[in-house]
């Protein structure tokens, strides 16, 4: 990767995205910060310019609005200085599936999946053409845990994990690194925004520790980084169990247990 490419970070006005902005600025990367709240972005940008001397641009966009999303896509397509995309903006919605308003469900699917994949799609051809660059996608451990009861949010994060693993296989041979980061509960505004009492969560990671661990995984070029998972062998075993099924999928006949029922 070219030394210190610019980094475009979505959802950079608070929480994990704002912390990525801080850390990449301290590593000497110029930044493009994206979110809806322009005032908050300007405050963060001014502080980081002042403290680190990097150049910081602010791009106001609601990523659920196609016209505004398109401005970010265009920036990723056209600005050759941007070598790293941090696909971080995301939201959750409180309540069970039957309690959630259909429009809220659509909104988080649009933000967590459609916007994320459109931004990856906008930047990937340029990065593969250059033979370098990176895409960091923020998923969640909820994406492998339907048992946690956050069904739509988890489904969007399962999409992020699958997309990242697939893109990793496609893009690594072309010189582009793809990382999926799967945080568990982390102290940010997402809880309040989705109407969940933060005190009801048994263990909460501080956002600085989460992002620093995610960046340690980035530096090691891990495909999947799960900062709260202490036993890494569990993830390896989970992947191995999944991969062990793959050769068996190519069958012309249905499994015996179904044939027996006919
Ligand atoms: N915190 C956790 O426990 C946790 C755990 C697992 C995964 N994650 C994931 O981490 C990512 C960051 O979340 P966070 O915890 O840092 O939450 P957060 O503090 O609420 O930050 C969310 C960011 O996304 C931006 N955003 C929200 N809606 C947007 C929209 N329509 N268009 C553009 N930007 C939008 C927000 O900025 P504006 O309001 O200014 O637009 C904000 O900067 C998300 O993808 C989340 O799913 C969080």
C-alpha cells in the first residue's frame, strides 16, 4: 500500500468511527469523514487537524438517501488519494421483530448493508486497478448469534461478514486487503440511539480498546478480527466445520433422510 493513503471513514461523528478517525490521524493518514451531523464532524476535524497536522475533509451524507450516498461513492471512485475505506456507519433498532416498524427495519437494512456494499463496490475497482488498498467492514458478533435476539440487525451483520469473507477471497490476489471487524457490546451511542439501556448489558468494552485491538488485527492482515473473542481457536474450529461441509454440497441426489420420506 502506498505510504499513508487517505482514509474515508463512514459514521465518523461518534463512537467507533470517531475513534478510527483519531487513530488513523495519529498514524499520519489524511482523512475524509462522513456522517449526517456536519457540526460534530467539523469539531472532530478541527481537533484532529490541530493535534496531528493531517488534512481532514468533511462530507455530510445520509447514507440511506441514494442521492447523498452517491456523493460518497463518487468521492471513492474519483479521489485517487483514498486508499482505505472504513465502512463503519451502522445502526440498530430496539424491540422484537414484531414490535419494530417496517420502515425502521428497512432503514437499518439500507444503512448496514446497501450503503456498505455500494461504497465497497465504488472503491474496489480503483483499488484493484492500483493493486493496493484496504476495505475495513464493521460487522458484529451478533451476525453469528441469532440467539441474541437482535434478528434484523444480526442479519445485516451476517451480510457484512459474508461479504467481507467473499471479497477477501476475490480481492487479496489483486493486492487489496479486506478486514471484517466483529465487535461485541462496546460503549458508544448506538445503545441510546436504539433505545437500549446500556446498564442492562453485562459486559461493555471501551471504544478505544475495541478500535486499538481492531487495528492490531488490521496490521496483522487478519481477514476476521473479533476483539472480544479470547479463544481464537473457537473461530478457527467454526470456520473448519463450515468448510468441511462444502465438498458435500455437490450432489445429484437428495440426502437419504429425505428420500426415505417419499
Ligand atoms: N457499539 C457496539 O456495541 C457495537 C457492537 C457491534 C458492532 N457495532 C457497529 O459499529 C458501527 C459503529 O457504531 P457505534 O457503536 O460507533 O455507534 P454510534 O456511536 O451510534 O455511531 C454510529 C455512526 O453512524 C453514523 N450514522 C448513523 N446513521 C447514519 C446515516 N443514515 N448516514 C450516515 N451516517 C450515519 C452516525 O453519525 P450521524 O448520526 O452523525 O449520521 C455515527 O457517526 C456500526 O456499524 C455498529 O453496528 C457496534
